[in-house]
């Protein structure tokens, strides 16, 4: 029998859905709902605190920079876990515009692909522009996923680290964009979107915000 990798991998099938979390009361109703409840959509969303490099989804999303070169934060963690071939492939892609997304292989990661998107640096834009660029990161990543037959995709919290976007403002943008894509014909082949948060407070913000965009369905 092959030796198990020392680093733990997390399969999508092991990650509870929002639908399951409502049933076990680890997510709670919020009266301020933005969208109507949908069990079908609640079955397609998950949230957890984890290192995204451990998630064995069809694709994980990287919060990259315009050069698609190495960096710190989640980018550094993904580059380190994937190995040097990832950076080599990234350097053939001629960079990436802010708000756009490009795909590579996952190399040594458990994920088959990495979708690299470049979030806005918060203080470089006015608020509306920063929100629009962040929305575009989630939308373009999902479109690139569908074009490449990716059915399960894990997102970190784009732009809320070094790029300085407040997570209280970023999380509704992320959730609203994912919700609208999942309920569109274009997004119908996506089976699971997983928000992977690194910090406890970030996870709490998402758990507070999810019930507004993916309300309990029963
Ligand atoms: P940006 O430059 O887009 O702000 P960062 O990498 O600085 O990107 O941060 C984005 C988010 O990713 C932050 O919330 C940070 O805590 C989180 N993060 C850092 N490392 C990881 C990791 N290994 N897995 C998941 N999220 C991570």
C-alpha cells in the first residue's frame, strides 16, 4: 500500500454544505435576507477555516498579483505547496489584469488546477471601483472554472490580506457574486463552492454573512 502523505488532504465530500450546517445548527437564520432561500443552492456552498492548499477540489483560487509571480500570504503558501513548476507555468502567462483570472495546473497540490485572480489593492481605488473589481475576480474565476470543466472550487478571501480590503465589505461582494453565478444557467455545472478562511475572525464574518445571501430553506 502506498504511504499516506504526511500533510492532511481534505476531500470535498468531507466538507459539510451550508444546508447540512443549518440542519445541525452551526449556522443560524438572519432576518435581513437579501435573496430567497434555496435548498439547491445551499447544497452547493461550504465555509470552513483551513489552509486552502490542503483542499482537494477540482480547483483552488489564488489571490495573486499582476505579474503572477511569487508573493506572500495565500499566494506564497500555494506556490510553496505546488512546487517550482507552478511558478514556471505562471511566468508563461504574461501576467493578469486586476479583476481577471487565469488557470494553471495544480502540480503537487491535491487540487487539479489553480485559478489565479488578482484582487484590487483597496486604497488605490474609490470604494465603488474596488467593489466592482473584487466582484469581477469572483465572477471571472467562476467563468474560467466552467470553461475548464471544474465542478468544485475553493476560494480564499481575495484582497483582504496584504491588499487591505475590509472583510466586512468584501464578504457580501463574494457571497452575492457566487450566489448570482450559481443560480444562472452559466453556473449550473458548478457542484460546490467552498470559502476557505484562514483566521477565526474571518470565518465568523462569513458565518454571519452567509445567512443573508444563502438563507435557511426550511
Ligand atoms: P491579498 O493580497 O489578495 O490581500 P493575501 O494572501 O494577503 O491576499 O490574503 C488573502 C487572504 O488569504 C487573507 O485573509 C489571508 O489570511 C488568507 N490566507 C493566507 N494564507 C492562506 C492559506 N494558506 N489558506 C487560506 N487562506 C489564506
